[in-house]
């Protein structure tokens, strides 16, 4: 995963990490955080925990989605902080 993120995920890229429940690639998101990628546009049908972690880690500048929230996951606190108080930075929503 280290090599894949290093090669294919650059600062400013649009990143899509799809999957449901046990098929969501947490390893990819955690490696993006470890490599401190910045200014990413995150795209997903429904943002979930890994996107919330990417936002809270300061990796995202924009989030593109069709529906925010998932009753099985709970509130996306990192997303809310970014939108309401620009912490850790401003987050554009589409």
C-alpha cells in the first residue's frame, strides 16, 4: 500500500475509495494519512469513517458526495468541524 499511495496519490488529486462495510479499504486511507497527502478532493457516494479521518488529518480540501451521514456509522465529527469552524482547515462541499 505504501508504494501504491506513493506512486498514484499526489497532493491535489481527486481520490475515490469505495466499498461497503468490510470492503472499504481502510489501509489505503490510513496510508494517505501517513504520507501526509494534502489538498485532496475526496469523492464518494456516502462519506464514511475513513473520509472523516482523512478530513480530520488535514488531507482534504473538498468533499464530493451524494448523501452525508450513515445511521450505522454515526456523525462525521471531522467533517462537521471542518465545515463549521474550518478545523483543521476549510472544507468545500459539492
